C-alpha cells in the first residue's frame, strides 16, 4: 500500500521503481526478457475509510490465500492490529 500525502506523482513513481526492479531481477534469474507485470497492476484511489479497511484485509489475506501462513498475523510483514486508527 502506498500513500501519496498529496503529491500526485508519488504513487506512480513508487510503483514504477518497484515493478521495474522486480521485473529486472525476475527476468535475470530466469534468463528471460520481456514484460513481467503485463496487466497485473492497476491503481485504485482509496478515498473512504471503509474502502481502506477492505484493502487492508485483502492485503493481509494474500499470504493466507497463497498458503504461506494459516493466519494473517503469522506473516512477519503484517502490521500489528493496533497500527491503524480505530475509526477504520
């Protein structure tokens, strides 16, 4: 999840950096060339708290759905439950 703090170029620049580097490393390891992400990335503006909460649940559940962990809190990169405002 990326926040722009009012600077409209923060998110696209961040995604470009992350996607570019990830694609380069993957292609290098697999000795391949070409697009890595294709149509997998799309940006969605999160405006309302309810939408933010749904996004956070989606992200937290990714490792569970992938079978890496049984519960979201087991993933070491998951934020603690008290890291977000109680209004969400």
